[in-house]
């Protein structure tokens, strides 16, 4: 699924949580965040911390894959986050 906003990502998390039969409290315990944080994130909280989002994704067995939407002809999609980080460090 392509997530272009925090609301899109929150919808993925909510759907996966429900598919796994987890309550917000159970997911919060697995991810090491509060139930209130899960509730706010699933509601599209615009200021959610990335490290907490990553913890929730990991707890759900989800992976964040970052790719370029527009690519040069013949260019392969970039999905190696470590390489991207190294390329963009100053």
C-alpha cells in the first residue's frame, strides 16, 4: 500500500491491528507506547514521532519501504534506506 500521509499510515496500522485481533491497549504494550498514543495516532495525529511509529510498525510485523515516486527512465526503485541515508548525509 502507498501511504502519502500520516492518515494513510494510521489507516494501515489500524487495519493491521484489527486483522491481528489486537486491542489498542495490547498493541501499545507490544510497541512500548501508551494506549492514548495509539488512539491519537490512529486518529491521524499530525505530530507523531517517527521512532514511535517505527516501534508500532515493528510490533505489527510491518515494514516501512521508502521509494521515489518519480524516477528517471530505466532507474531502479530505491528501497535501501541505509544507502539513502548515507547518500543524503552532509
